[in-house]
C-alpha cells in the first residue's frame, strides 16, 4: 500500500483547486447537479487543474453538505441560507460530493474531500454566525466540547471551536473522515488545519500546546492513515492523505501539530503549507517536505492586508502570476489555490506551467500577506516569522544617513526572458525628494524613472535581478527627513504581450 501511495502521490499535479463548497447552501437556485457544477467546476475542464479539493462545508464542526449519517446535513433555510438547496438535494438524491467525484473522474482529475478540522464561522458576529450555530445539534447539545462560551471567550480563536483535547471530538473527526473514505470513491482526503487554527484550550489561552496534546493529535492522524490504507487495500487503490497547515515546524508544534513527526513517519502524502499568513519563504517548505519524500503545494490564499488599495493590487492576475512563479522557482511540486480566482479566469490555464508562465507579465511584491491573523484567530506567530512583511500596515522606518533593506523574491531568471521591461516601485507615506534618496538592487544603484505621488519608480536591468532572493536597499541623505517605506513592487512587462494581458482583479 505504501508503494501504491507513493506512485499515486507522484502523479503530476500542476494546480490544486480548493472549493469551499458554498454552492448548495448560498448559490444554487434549484436542486440540479448541472447547476452545482456550472457554478464553480465545469469551467475547470481542460485547464491546468489536476486536482479538486472539495469541502462539503464543514462549518462548523459536524455540519456538512454531503449525505452523512455520522455528522449532520446542513439544511437551514434561515437568513442568507434561504436558498439553501440541501433539503431539496437530499429529497432528489443528488449528493454534491458524489457529483464532484463523478466530474473529476470524467475529466481525469483527482478529487480530494476536504475537511475543515475546526471551522468556526459559527462564532462570527455577522448574521450567518448565530444561524449556523443554531443549526449545529452537536455544539448545542454538548457545549462542554467547545473552547469557550459566548460570555467567556478564549483569548485566541473563536469560542465555538471544538476542543481536540477531548476524546469525543477526536473520535468524531475520525468517524467523519472514515465515513467519506468508505462511501465515496475519493482519491484522497485533506485535513485542513488552517480553518481555523486553534485546537486546544492551552493555545486558546496563548500558551504552547503540551506534549500530550501533540501526541493525541498525532494519534488521530495515525488512525486516519491506517483506516485509509485499509480501505484503499480493499478497493485496490490508495486513499492519499493531504494536510493544510502553517509553514513552520516550530509554530505547528506550538499549536499542537507535530508536523515534522508526521512528515518523517509517513502520515501524509501531500502538504499544503501556509494560508492567510506566511512564516517562511517557500524554500523552507520545499526542503522540509522533500527531505521526507512528501509532495508540497504552497497555498496562495488571497491577500487580506488591511490597506484596501494594497489589497486590491495583490489580488490581480499580475500578482497571482508572480506568486505562482515564486512557487515554481523555489522548487515546489505545484500550486494550491484557496479562495482563488473565479473558475473562468485565464489563471487556471497559466499558473500550472512554469515555462509558459515565464513569458507572461507579472507583479512581484515584497510581501503579499504582510502580518495578519487567520480568520477565526490563532496563536500569535511573530517570533516564528522570517518572511518579508513590508506593506502599508507594516512599514519600514528610514532614518537620514542610514540604509534599510527589504527582500524581494523573483521566481524566474529575467536575464533569460528575452525583451522585457522592469520597473521597481517603492511607496512611502509621504513624498520623498528623489535627489535625497538612493535605491539599489543587490548593491547596484538604480536610475529614477519617475515619481507618482508617494511612489518612486526606478528602471532595473534584467541582469541585476537575481532569480529567487533579491535585496533592495534604500538610503536617505543626511539632509532628508525621516520616511516610512510602505510598499515594494517589481513590475515585469513583456512589450509584445502586455496589451492583451491586463491587470484585472483575480478574485
């Protein structure tokens, strides 16, 4: 079985598409398999998407939009869920997960069922939060299973999160996964530990998880692995285990996930590192996974930096191309997208082929995600973060007579890109006099092109930009006043193609 798993895991996967499964509960207007597919899935046929990771809601813990007897089918018709088609789909015998499995097989894609290990949208103060909670029989019947109460909320994470320190919760999580593995012809299951990343009372208080807590979570993963292998053996085809979690062994240990042990002991086949926050450059994740023979697919979640303009510029096709180029440049096995572009976006035909991607326009930012928390909250991670975080919410102070540097990753060899125009753009909170500032890329002084309000724009030779890590240095003259450096962007434009590529938002 291990050999079969390794062969299945080695299958090329260019793009992994994570679908959060909201179609049945908020998007569909009638109980139709075709409508379900047409909303987010049909357009993926013939693209570079090789694997669909389909989440049957699992918001919160125990609620699903597949036909489950162990969990509870989400059938609320309240508020935003007035159009929820699950009651009608159940009556018509149309199981959304089975529809997705059949579509994937027809188009030679993998289908992974994705389970959010502790989704806490039911803890939101938005209208949908209380509605979801009122529907959840498990949480209403056993409030002691939760990490807090509405009146006594935890320091970190939502109070509606379930406590994985309780054997009842671990048993239910196992049974949810087991039921899917036995009843659906899935290629794998994804254990999504990023939605949402608080699992124990210790971490909800701001303390690192204990050895015992890590051990019980590892035991759960081991049980899932053994069960999946048993079912795979019986059907003659393996069930792969994928894990989505933060991109740091040390931080995962602190939150109760013994990631290094899992990788070293054959407890997962695919790893999707990172999410709404990123802790290390991609070489960290690639080296870690490949050390143990595990395939790695970095997660390109949408940017949620606080500044609206900066956030929008990081969600364009140009920015996604730059991010994907970095994934491939650092040696990952493919690209994983969560809350990504619409299914009809051209990106699904671009991001999975590094050779074709190399000839397309891109934007490379110093930092896409900056310093933000995961939805639902998380254990503080600042001491584990080594990645560049420059963005308007996390500026760098530049003092007259001193130099400040920022890292800029570029996943392609621009010296081999053919005709290409490069422009390095730096933003400050207030306009800086160009004659009082020097900007260098890898210690090569740059020539000013223009100024645009608070932006300074410099010409860059492709020969100066290194593939992967670059060092951008800003130096203020002693006669200048203190400045706050807020953003960094390298624009890559291919003159013969730029007009047709655009820069519309990708999500």
